[in-house]
């Protein structure tokens, strides 16, 4: 893994993610993107699903370099209680969100890749 620090300002990166990711996700889902205080190359992404299921997903998106991100599912909750991530519905939703997160990273390559 490449541990180079990104050349983009972390505030600018965060702002770009906060404005781009909601446009890529399902309009009814809500998303909160924050800097990871422990890793300057990572973002923490909290997604709340629309509808009655009340699922929340926490992901860490880590820049391996200025073009490639690694996305990890950290936690899934339903009604504020941790649930089994191996459930097929949860796996399908998580995979979909991971694709959207990668899509957002690709969209932002124009600012991360110099």
C-alpha cells in the first residue's frame, strides 16, 4: 500500500466528497462524509438508507494513491443496533454503496490526480 499523502487540501477533498457523493447515491438516502482524524488519506462515510428498514452503514474510504481508493465496511446498524453484515440484503446494499463510493472517487480524480 502506498502511504503518500495526497497533494490536495483535506478540506477541499472533504467538501468535494460532501457535494458529489449525495448526487451519486439514491436521492432518498442521506450521507455524512467526515475526515478520518487518524489517517489524513481517509474519509469516514455514514449512509442512512431511505425507507422503513432504517439501516445505517459506516464505511472508511482510504486513498491508496491519488487515483485508487480502498473501501471498507466498518459497521451496519438497524434502529441503532449492530446487525449481522452477512445477511444477503445487507451484503447487496453494502456492495451497491461500495460501487457508488468508488464512482465518486473516480468522479473526483480530476482534483486528486495532478
